[in-house]
């Protein structure tokens, strides 16, 4: 119960900070939202995109899942939570930026690289992480003799690039990118170093955004 009590106390402070002031952002947010940026982040408890970017309510439209994956565009009878969030953000909110935010020490990528996804070797996690198999294969082909830690870091970054590639498979995303109305970004948060890296297409590398 200690966690729940702490969360409730935190909500009281949230109300004081965001509703108790005459400058409360919710004076206009309660009328609707209009974020210009969407963030696709991992569900990892250490990687909250709003905290990492010091954002206030209403600043970003975020969706989180295991290993911050974006599945390719599909039109079938399945339940597509990430695709639905993308459609809402792009087609209805009109966001101008989509950031895929990955991170070091990712449990989903670690399980993918070790082949230990899912409960007892199967289940939802295994099927979900199959999206990133091309990233795993690429890393093992390019870095076959490197230590597991380096391979995992490479796979975490390769998975970000794969998600960016999959974003282009959505026609209404690709069209907006081609028109210059939407920009895609690949970010990588190094937990150990406390550093944020961004993928630079001109160099093909993830580079620090803050020196």
C-alpha cells in the first residue's frame, strides 16, 4: 500500500501545481489537446518520455510498448493499438514530429537477443518481439564476434531504425514525410551515461544531442 499512498500524495501535489494556480495549463487543456509531437517509447519504468524531456501536460502525445516497436502497416482484423495511436496522432491531431525513443538495457531486446522471449518460451512477448527479428539478424551478421553487451546496444539502436522504416509503410505517414509536413526522429537514451543520442542520417550514426 505504500506505493499507492505515495501515488495519491503525488496526485495531490499535481493538483496543487497544475490546477491550483491561476496560470494552470488545464485552463485551456480541458478544452482539448493539440500536441505537435508524438513519442513512441518503451514501457520500461526508467524511461518516461515526459520526465526525460521535462514536458508539461499537453506537450507530447505518447504511446509506450515493449521495446518501443512500431509494427509494419497491416490491414487485417487484428487489434492494432500502436497503429491506432499513430492514426489518431497523425490524421486527427496533425503532429509534426514522431520520435521513436529507445534506450540501453532494454529487457525486450535482451530477451530477443538471447532467444528467451515470453513466458515459458512463447506468448505475447515472443510474438510482439518478432517484429524486431530483422534487427537481431542484422546485428549478428555485422557483429558476429562481439561481446553480448555490444551486440545488445547495437540491436537496441537497430530496432529504432527498423521502427522508423516501418513508419514509412503507413501511407498517410509517408505522404506527410514526403511533403515535409512530418519529420521522423530516432532517439536513444543511454541509462548508464545519462546521455541522449539522435540518429543522424548523414553519418548513419547515433550521436549525442547534448555535449
